[in-house]
């Protein structure tokens, strides 16, 4: 049976209580983890999967929505522990995941240093050091926009740039589930664009919301916020309205 599992992981980071929501797609032949948290998060991922009756011994693939540290941080250690797992990345993001191009988040952080002083600069330098410590990982396969993978009865790659140029979401056709990654987030029960400080192109991010609305979404899972409670399509339209945009069916 094909099933989509949310894996909410609650943790402390930077003195704040946070939650991320990786996803597992489980079918007869494949078990796919979508995103894998910060460095050192493998035990938390294994525990969250175990609570759903799942074992990483059955893991066949990992898909990375983009190369931010909270999405690929544990990827190298996961590959070491489960070498049977194939890592799949969107074609525009793969070289960053593999460490063959400098992280866009690292470039952004380094550029911001010139405008900082005092405690802010010290914090930024710590963030830069953290980013530099992220271990590169193998990418076994790249995929393009619109590619249909056999996961969970048929899962489509949906290029959703904005947060990062190579950001990609997944649409699971059978269940109508859009796995948004960081294309949108849930805050106070509403959908929004991820923190503008970390969204590299707001206009592209809003266009990606429009793109998601072309799919028959029945449920929406955000990496930051989990499963959206309510009418996801209506909430996406409200998000556009909040930015002065209209959506025509």
C-alpha cells in the first residue's frame, strides 16, 4: 500500500524550540525520505520513522528539496549508515548538495558580513563556520522538472524556485499530496513564504505558489509547519492575495 508519512522532529536550536517535518513515501518497492535535517540528526530521523513502524533498513532513496543545512545536514552520515540508499536531487541543485559548488546560503552569509558589526557580526561568523562544516554528500541521480518517479504510485518533480533557484517540491498523484519543502511554510495556522531573509527571490517564490495551484492538491506538507490543516488551495490563494496578487482558475 502506498502511504505518505510525516515525521515531525522537535528540537532545540539556537536557544529556540523548533520543529522540522521530513516526509517518507512508502510503497511496495520503494521507501523514500524527503529531506534529512541538520548534522547529527540521523538518530532523530530513525526514531521518528520507528514511531511510524518504519525502519531505515528498508530505505531505498533520499530526495533533497534543496541544499540548505537543515535539509541536507545529515545526508552524508545517512549515506554512511545506509549505503543501499540512492540520493536524488533536482538538476539545478545537485552540485551544491555534492559540495562541487559553494553553497548559496554561504555566499549570502559571507556577503552580509560587510554590513555587520559587534554581536551581529560574531553570530554571522558562527553561522558561516557552521555552514562550512556541512559535509558534502553523493548525488546518485539528478531529475528535471516534470519528471515522474515511481515512488508511491507516481510522484512528480515540481520545480519551485524562490527560496533557492534549485528548490523542488514533490507531488504525489495518488493521494494529491504536495510536499512543499520550503516553498511555503505554516505560521500561526496560515501559509506564508519562508523567512524573506532566507528567500533569495521573492517574485520567483510567489510564482511557485501559482505553479502549485495548477495541481489538484488535497493535502499540503511543509517542512516548517507540517501538514496544513484546512483547505490548502484556498490558503495558497490567500497567500497570493496577501502579496497583492490574484489567482484565476
